[in-house]
């Protein structure tokens, strides 16, 4: 096996190992960054909905308190206000969603689906947990969901959700008396769930990864060619010349020209040493001939 072959095998092994490590680390970082970006979008959407809820409670509900006695005004309900805010957002971004999924809601539109009910059950089983993040497949592609529990901490909420007999008549007239009652303080009745699409950020991460790996392969190929060129010029060519010259000298051709040596590296030093040996051998043989 020649020196060039050994060198290229070592270089190829090192390149493959380097590319593998670079691929693993870069792909992991890009995928994590994409997921963090998605999660940041979900948190922004969640905080926006919470801000709308707070505004509704502090500004809208007191303003319409008198009218609320005569007829039920859904705009005074924080969940309704947050849902309407997101509904307008969905007109341009339909793949995003927000829902206050409840197991026993007053408004049927808020009833939890099977996968949302699983989230509510998880919060009930993990008391004290304030957030759950997960992924799920949908017809439009993978989505990341961010959820937070809806737990009754304010006894004032039971004015509308304790029993149908205690609820405002305007509420009963609007939604009926079958649902949304029997809630208790400290009970987790639902979950705020934000869903954000993952396809675009993940595709962007994949594209960045592909571009990075193509660039890395190009760099390794260029490095491979450059090192092979240097190996040929600096090592293989002078060593091959010395090998040919050594064969000639060993066959008795002492009158051959000396090697042309330039530079000051180790290979050049070896060439000069070979020339000195050549001259010494030639002189020694001439002295023997003269003695004879």
C-alpha cells in the first residue's frame, strides 16, 4: 500500500468522522432552535390571549355590568373575548389556534375534544404543574401545543358555575341549564391550549442543515485535493526521485547526477544527506581503485 493511499485512507476516515459529528451536532442545534422558535410563538399567543382576558375582566365586564342584568352579553366573558381575538388572528393565519378546552363548559364551543381532554386529565393528575408542551400530527402537518391549566381559584367564578339555580337567568336563557355547572374551588376544569404549526420552521431548519452540509462537504473535498497536491509536491515527488536515484546508485551507476535539492524542510535535508552519501560512496570507491 503506497504512501498516498495510506494518507488518503486516514484523511477519508477523519473526514467522515468530522462530517458525522458536524451533521449530528448542527442538526440537533438547528432542530432545537426551530422548536424554541415555535414554542416562543406559542407563548406569545398564549400571553396575548391572557392579556385579552385580563382586559375584559378589568375594563369590559364592569362597563357592561348593568346591561348584563337585562340580557347576557358574551363579550363580558373572558374566554369568549380571547377566542374572538384569536378568531380574527386566524383569518390570516388559520393554522394557529387557541381554545379554552373545558370538560363541562357552559358554551358547547369550548367542549374539549379527546386529545384536549387528555391534557386536562394530565393536569388533574399532576397538581402543581403550570405548563405542558407537546407535539401532535394533524391533517395540515405536525403542530406544537402549549397548554396551561384552568383551575378555579376565585370563588366569584362559581356565581355562574355552581348550580343552575344560582346562575344568572340571562345565562340560562342563552346556554340552558344542562352544562357548565357543578364546578368547585380548586378544581381543574379545563386547559388553555395553543397550537402552532411546526412545518415552516422545521423546513427552514432542514434547508439550513442541507446548505451547511453541502458547504462542509465542499470544504472537505477542497481540503482533500489541496492536501493531496501538497503531499505529491512536498513528499511523494522528492521521495520518488530519491528512490530512483538510490536504485541507480545501488546498481553501480555512481556517475549519475546528484539530486536537485531546494528548500529547508526535512525532505530537503534528507535529499542533501543522500547527496553526501552518494559523494562519500563515490569517493570511497575511487580511493579503493587508486590503491589497486
